């Protein structure tokens, strides 16, 4: 009887270990958390990001006018 009990506890232990190590759902959760953090950062720094992009596009426009002056 003790041998069977030991085998059952070993099977339960192995199943619990396998369940703990299973990482199938972690990829999705991590992806959702990363997207959430990026959205929050974008909302916090919205004005700074807008100014940076406007500045970069202005510089690109100026440089492109140097290469293509007639357009």
C-alpha cells in the first residue's frame, strides 16, 4: 500500500511540475503587457513625441529641397 501511495504522489508531483513549467500562455500575456506599457508611455509623452516627429519631418523636407530644388 505504501508503494502505491509513493507512486501516486510521484505522479502528482510530476504533473504539478509539468504544469508549472508550461509556458504556452506566457507569450501572449507578455505581448499584451508590452503593448500596454508602450501605449501608456505614448500617452504620457504625446506632446514631446509630436514635437520630435514634426522637427524630424521639417529637417527631412529641408534636406530634400537641397537635393531637389525645383519641387
